[in-house]
């Protein structure tokens, strides 16, 4: 059957017939294209056209029912290109990005490392500094993120815990939590203050460390709890005070039987679930009279030690303080901090 070419063709006009391309050279129709017989004829080839490549178009209801990973089409309901992803068993929309967009706002949570608990009738470590808010970042700028490590716990016979390390995101710095102090010593200052050491000389007690250091607005944390003056008579002996937390102060201990609890941590929804961070570590009890060690504050604060029982560390990734110890116990290290950022693509 003869081919029915278009009448009155122009030079270089093309015509496709039976999967073959023909071109009019000014005098006659000349076959110029290769017959398309299978995938290899349209794959692994450079497309030199300066025009366009047309995707299949259709509504959401017209999506193919038999699909494979990588299928692509233009969804006219969504006005977007979409592709099928077998790993999520669904169609994924390809969103456009405005070329003029150079900055974006995001939510952040920056928590520093928690302070370590002290050794020997000692205070609990303070929670790391807690900073949360909204910041604007530039797409063309590189930003360094530093996640602070927890401070080491004190070692026997009698040493302070170390402060935690700072966490940093852009210009936002959260200060490391204050270390808990050894016996008869004031707690160390930090994002939240460390607990003060216990008093076994009837000297009137020792204060917890101050929170929110270095000073910023809003506050990064709270003060640690102290020790004494006791309420058990002239030969008063008290356990260690609780470390301060991002959401509350550490508890001051006034009896020889109960050590101070750590302050409660601060809360955030940035991970999608309401979560506590930067709880204070509990204070260490006094041997042999202690009947209750200091409990760590909500947010991962370590528990203080009692005679024969070592303190626990602050929970990693929360920036919580470690627990202080009774004499000859093992102090808890502070928990490593955390940095979260959350943004929504427009």
C-alpha cells in the first residue's frame, strides 16, 4: 500500500509513517529516520533538541494502576510533575523552588553538654544551657554546628565535676552546664548551675552554682541547689544539692538523710513529641545516714549515689547533668548536648 504523504510539502518538512521518519528535500520524500522498534531505540541517547520533552499528562484518577519504581508523569490536578517511589508505595510530587529565594526561617533548639556530678558528699551536675527560638539563614552561607560534650564526673576521694561544653548553631551559643561540687564547696556556674557540696562540719552550708552563665536573654537555665544549714542538730551533716535544670532550680538539702533532687529540664516539641532536655543531676547522699539519694530532674538528669551505690550519668543527647556521689562513690558524667533545626519547604 503506497504511503500517503502530505500534499504541497515545504522543504525539510518531516512526516512519520509506520514508526519511520521521512523528510521532504525540496524534490521528493526521503526516509531520514530510524525505525523505532523497542526501548533501545529511545534510550541511552543524547537529546539534542532545543525544544521540549513532553511527559504523559493526566489527573490523579488517571494514574496508571500497574506501576513500577521510577514511573514519571505530569499530574494536572496538582499542577506538578510526580514520580512513583516503590520504597514508600506512592506517588511523590516534585516541588518547584523559586530561584529568587535566598533566605529561609527555621526553628532551632540548642542544648549544651551537661555538667558532671562531684565526688564525695557532692552536688549533682547542672543541665546544659537551653536555647530555643527562630532564626533566619542564608542559602549561600555555610554554618558550623557544634554539639557540646558532657562534663566528666568527679573522681574520689574528693573532686568537683567538670562543666559541660558549649553547643553552637550560627550565632546561638548554649553554655555548658556547671559541674557539681565536692564536699564543702560551692557549685560551679554554667548554663544551669551545679549543685553545692554537702556540709560535714556544721559550717552553715554551701551554695549551688548560678545558672545562665554567660548572661544572655532569655535565660539559659537555673541555679543549682545548695547544702544546709542543716536541721539535724549541732553536728549537722548534709548531702549534696541537686544541679539546676533548664526548667527549674536544683533542690537544697537540709538533712543528713535526704540529698537534693535535680531541677526539672526544659521542654520542646521540635522533634514532633514533647520532650524534656537539660535536667539537673541529683546530689549524693551522706554515708552512713543517707536513706534517699538525689533524683535526677526530668529530661535525663543522673541519679545521685548513696553508700555502696554509684551515681548515674546524664542521658546522652539531652544535655542533662550527672549525679553526685556519697563518699568513695563513682560520680556520673554529664550527658552530651543536642542541636535540632526544623524548617518547612515552601
